[in-house]
């Protein structure tokens, strides 16, 4: 029942997104702009993997910060949140939005990574390890961003507040994931990254459980 | 009762300041007289963490009971915690200048206190961006809890990434306290004195905030 309802919330978000292109168009442009700024900042120089990994995560972080809040802000701006509250419980709303944000982030990150590799000549020596770290890092990123998006959708000055609130919460994750992707791109074996992957998984689980428990206080008036 | 408590706080803190500066310090390699910062820096850091978790505790109580009293307590804890966090950063940074050669060099301990400052800042930014009293209380409580569950990750992550140069007479792997008895006495009294000072300030702060809250509801 819960899973079915969350799937319905996800499907509703997806189809309304495909109809209106509320987020996708601006985010695609955002990704393009960010990547080209990186390209012009580097120029023709061949930068080290250590710097490039940092630049990659700047692009990923700011794309998710500018995009992930939309799911909740949209409900408040278009005043559809009351209808959503009437139709289903808070647990299925947060789960559905989480799934939607995950799909959005994974597709955007695939695009960012692809463009980034093409433009900056970024060499990844241990690709499977890199992708595993990226996936688990993104899971944590999405779950923390989603609950904070729910918080700020009720506040004034939503746009500026979002990075301010999410950065300190995301920083433990970001430090770990930047370090792990850097190591993987330099060719460190996957089993040596196991400690970092454990941290990423536990971060994801802790934050998701906390958001599932707390979301009803944010959502219900 | 309150008078006794206040004079006790006054006595202990004056004693700590005088003894902390005047008492001879045993010869500690590479630290020497700089070790005196311990009497002030460690209590400040301890209180900023204590206030952070007290704020989280009152946030949980608020969400459970919806009693506005707890929100006022949580907010007061956060305000005092922020003050002590700034003091801990300043004393630590001064000490770092004379021991490590620069005020700020992103040592893991410095990074973690920086995060704590950021979280406090974000919490106040969130509170000032919400107009309705109930919404503000609810949302800032949720944020305080979310922030508090992610903070412990620093304890496990930071040592994995970079070696810290921070001396650890209190929290070390052997679980021993490496201090001679006169230092230990001053240190323990500093810890007690500043914690009592914090509790006394917290009591005042909560009372002031309550008066403010009642005044607001009368005006409305």
C-alpha cells in the first residue's frame, strides 16, 4: 500500500515534469553553463585529477542544490500541496519525492560526468570503483537534499536558504565522496575504498531513516 | 539558592583564571606554557557541543509535545552554544598560531568546529526566514535533529582522511588522562565552572526569551 502510493506520487511528479519541463530545461542549461565555465577556467591546460575531481563535485553539488528543491517548492508555489495532503499520507509523499529526486539526480549526474570527461580529458583509472562510489554518494546527497527541500519550501527566501542549510549537513558526505572518487580516479583498487563506501551507505541509511521519521512534522500543518 | 549558585560560579571562575595563569606548568615537550589554553579552550568546546545536543534534545521534546516552552529552550541553547563555539574557535585559533604557525590550517578539529559554526548559522538563518511561530518552531526543530544525526560522522570520517595534529590529553586512544595532579585540579574546576556558568546563562536566557514570547502574544 505504502509502496504503491509512493509509486503513484513518483508517477505524478514524473508526468507533470514531462508535461511542463518545469525543472529539466533549466537544469540542463545549468549543467551546460557550469561545465563550460569549468572548460574556460581550465583552458587548454591539463589539470591534475585532484583538481578535476573537486571541479566535478562543484558541478554536481550546485546542480543538485539548484534542482532538488523544486519538487517541494513547486507544490507550495502552485498551491497543490493541500490536494496532495488530502490524497495520501506523508510517508508515501516523502518516498515518492525521494524516488523522483533520485531518478533526476542519477540522470543529471550521468550527463555531467559524460560532458566532464569529454571536455576536460578526465582519466578514471578504476571505473567500476568510481561508479560505485558515485552511486552511493548520490543516494546520500539526494536523501539529505530532499528533507531539507521539504523544510525550506515552507520558508521565505527559498533560493538562498537552500545551499546554506544543506551545505553543513552534506559536508561529511561530500568530504568522503570527493576523497573516494579522487582515489578511484587515480587507480586505487575497489576493495581499498570499502571504508569510504561503508561511510556513504551508513550516511544514506541514517539520513533516510531520520527524514522518514521527521517528514510528517514538516508536511502536516 | 540562586544566590549561592551565582557566587559559586563567580568563585570557581575567578579561581580558575588566577590559578590557570599563575600556577607553574610542568614541562610538556613542544607545548610548555602554551598548554594553559587548555583551561579555557576545552571547556568552551565542550559547552558548544553540549549546547548543540541539548538543543537537539529540546527539539525532540518539542516535536513530541508541541509545547512552545521546549522551542524556547532549544533556541536559547543554540544561541549560547553559538557564543561558546565562537569562543572555542577563537581560543583554538590563537593557540594554533603559536603552536602550528598559522591561525587556520584546516586541521580536522578546525574543520569540525567550522561545521558546528555553519550549522548554528544555518539554524539561525532558517529561524529568521519563517514568520509563523508554530512553523518556525517545527521546522527549526526538524533541522536541528537532521543536523545532529550527521555531526557524529565527523568523529569517524575526519581521522580517516587527514592526520590531526591536535593534542589529545582527554580524548585519546589509551583512555588515560595525561596530566599531573595540580593541572588536573585546575582543569576539572575549569570544566565545572564554565559548565555552571553556561547553565546559569541558559536559565537567564530562557527567562528572557519567555518574556519576549509572552509580550509578542499580548501584542497580537
